[in-house]
C-alpha cells in the first residue's frame, strides 16, 4: 500500500488553458486520491457508491449548512 492512501493514485496533467484546468478529469483527481483504499478497491459499483457516500457525507453536510 502507498503511504497516505491507495496505490491507484491519479496525476493531474499540466494544463495551460482554463478549459483544461477545470475539466472533469482534472477536477476529480484530488477527490479520487483522497479516497481510502477500501473505497477504491470495491468489487461492485453499488458497493463503491456506498463507500464514497459515507466518506463524503461530512462534506455534503457542511455544504448544506453553507447554503443557509
């Protein structure tokens, strides 16, 4: 296992234009790399969804409170 996460880490490509910097593939890298090894190595899509929902739950809760 890689220290501080999992062994399936992604790397951001160097983007010169804003359209590349803010593309989905560049925006999702930090989120993916912050997932636990347990979430990344799920066997099914539904298991993956449940794992990331529990990992990202505090973030979603804080975002709702910011809207008020």
